[in-house]
C-alpha cells in the first residue's frame, strides 16, 4: 500500500482510538510553556533565515569579487 492510500485508513484509526471527551485540567504553567515554545520557534526561524540570508549575500559578493579580479588589467 502506498502512503496516500494509507492516509485515510490511519486517519480513521486515530479517530476510533482517541477518546471523545478529554476531561483534563490545563494549569497556568501550560499556557506559559506554550508561549515559550511559540517564541522559541519564532526566534529559531528568524535565526535560520538570517543565516541563509548572510550566506547568500556572501556568495553573491564572492562572485562579484571574483569577477572584478578577472576583469582587472595586468
């Protein structure tokens, strides 16, 4: 079975196995933890973008520097 064909079967299995009502208590620490995780994900994403942007700029500047060196008369 291929994965796209297996996806509806897995979805139905998850719906059958999970309980209908979750009688759970969420304390204030849970909200704080979720907020910290969201902030960490945001900053990790921004850092990743910054690193790739810096590498791209250095790569472009390196190409320009190499082209300028080959164009100079000797």
